[in-house]
């Protein structure tokens, strides 16, 4: 979904049309609400800056940092699952009963 579509959905979120849009684009509510959350963050970031648009290098850095954060969030989720698995299934030691 492109940024414009996400912006439109973000604007309609509080309206009665929002549930219909979920069915219309055929995505799960979880995914859609994640998109809306991300769009909120993007809009808040824009509102907190000066009126000047980002330069090409700033835009590239922002994109790189967002990718890095997304990758680290995936890593953290994996590590949480791995920790839960190993906590529930400790390895058996040789020689123990």
C-alpha cells in the first residue's frame, strides 16, 4: 500500500467508512492498524519538524534508519520467542536423571 492510500485510510479511521475499507482492501485488521500506526508516527514526525522538507541525504538516512529499526524489531521478536521456547524446554544434560 502506498503512502497516499495509507494517509486516506488514516483520515477515515474515525469515520463509519473505516470498517468497510478494511474489507475493501482485503487485509487483516492487524496489518491495517499497523499501517495506520506507522502513518500516525510519520505524520507526527512531520508535524514536529520545521517547514523545510528533508534533503535527499536526510531522506536516505531516514529510510535507512527505519529499515534498521524494523530489522531490530524483528530480531527482538525472534529472540523473545527463542527465550520463551528455551525457558519452557531446558536442554537435557548428560548424566542427569
